[in-house]
């Protein structure tokens, strides 16, 4: 097990806040992990907490460890939470750049991204330089990269990236009968408060899916296939639905 030094008070404060936000008590954590309440109290005080147990508690709280760390104020400038209009425009006009940025944002090493996109080293270097000019990444000693954007970065609803996403069906195989398709469709009647609740749960699901993908990267014997994930909840056009039903009714 990977032992941790005494935890940062900021990290523990953020973890306890995440638990409270979900209405999860320390007693609930103890029951889920099969340990005593005193043990959980000791862990959340920063004593004897291992990396594995920290990840377990994050899972119970519905937050990824990296996302938890991202909530802690850093000494440098804050991570970008929303694309600028210029960043949106450039990314929407350059699909390789768009794909590369989001691959890096989701934890894929640059060299693996280069192999996946089958890019020559010079082209990869040019794309990374463009991301740096856009203020989305920064170079670090030893050739490493630092992401300057939050994993939950957003864009304008009617901006270039929103329009780009509207046509990403050209890149995604929508056949639900194929072996690697995971498909679900449903209808919900929601109030505005219900919509907000759904949005919160979708954000939690997104973090959990990224956690699954990160764990899955350890499976080097598997055959990896890129998947496009679309989570969308929009009002139904009830006028069209009623009109269609009316046309089917006998005279």
C-alpha cells in the first residue's frame, strides 16, 4: 500500500466538504469500507490515510481524486474554467488539435496521443506549440506538460464548439447494435429544480466514467477503442408529438 505523509489540511477539508455535499456521514464511510468509525475519524484528521483509502473515500463521495485536488487553490494562476471565444474558434476549426487537447485533458500521455492520431513527431510538436500559444498548456522542465484548463471546462452554448459538437455524429458510430456500443434512451418529466439535479448527477457520472477510463489504462492486454460519450437532456417538442398522434387517430 502507498503510505501518505500527513495530509494537506486543504485536501482533507475539500474531501470532507465533498462528503457533506452528498449527505454522507463519517459513519456511512466506515460502513461502506468495513472499518471502525474511529479509523475514519483518524483518516480524515490526516493520520494513517493511504492513497488507496483516499481514492476509496473519493469514490464514496462521488468525486475523482484529481478533481478533488483541482478544487484546492494552487499557488499559480487558477485553471481555466471556460474557453475564450478565440480558443473556441481555433479548436473548432482544427479537429486534430481539438482531439489532442481533450485527450491530454483526460490524462493520456502526449506520446500515446501521437501514436493514436498517427502523427509525425514534427506535426505533434506543432500542435502542442499551438495549444501553448492558446494558453491551454504550458511546458515544464524535462519536456513535461502542464494543463492550464480544468477537466470540467465549458464553452458557450451557441459558440463554435457547441456547433462543432452538433456535427460530431460524423465521427461517432451511432449503431447501437454494434459490439462496442453502449446505448440508452429515455424520457423524463422534470421541473427546473429536477433539471438542475440531473445536471449535478451527470457531472458526477462524468467524473466516475473518467475514473473507469483511468483504471482501464492499466489493462495493457486489452484492445483500446476510442468512444464518444454524449449526455444530453433537452425539452421534447410536445407540439410535434401531439400533431403526430393526431394524424394517427381515426377520423
